[in-house]
C-alpha cells in the first residue's frame, strides 16, 4: 500500500510539472515550448496515470524514483538560475543535466527490458510499453544534447 501511495504522489508531481509550461505561456516564452517539452510533459502525465491506475507496484516504483531524483536536481538548477547573474555564473553544469536525463532514460529502458525478457508476469502488458516509451525520449533528448552542446561547440571552435 505504501508503494501505491508513493506512486500516487509521483503522479501528482507530474501534474505540478505543468506549472513550468504555464510560466512559459504567461511569460510569452514560446521558444521554450518546443515539441520535446510539450510531448514530454503531456505524455508523461498520461503514462504515469496509466501506471498509477493499473500497476502501482515495485515494478513502477524504481523508474519513478530515478525520475524524481533527476527532477529534484533539474528543478534545483532552475530555481538557482532565477536568482540572477551572481548565482548564474556557478551554473556551468546545465549540459550535465541533459546527460543525466539521458542516463535516466537508458537505465529505465534496460530495467524495463530485463523485466520483459525475464518473464515477469505482473504487468506483462505494460512493461514492454514502458521500455518502448523511453526510445523517443532517448532520441529527442539525444538530439537536443547533440545540437545544443556538440554542434554549438564545433561552431564556437570554428569562429
């Protein structure tokens, strides 16, 4: 029952993640409302609801805790970034946040995959969907990382 309660709170946290989207809209920061952002927030909300409704167990607890850990670091970064230039100069580690997200998606993909291949019967229909769900995130976040940090670094060196 405690895991089911934790999963419920995790789902509530996904609702709260819509707040940053609301801030983007209210501040007219349309460039920050990328397809990646909208896809990630809207599908995670629906995906988490599915897990809370049909599979609020240990098999969903592990990836949820990894995601929560990453989000604590990520939103701490965002909170620090609004404190102005005196604090922003210490926030050189933004690229590592995206790297951490990629590691998270990779861990969850392989963790869910091993449940499928080991024949875990509980949640058998949802676990392969969970593994497959990580693939678009790996591609989109990987592409974002490459464009933002790899291509831009090459362009800067060329100048």
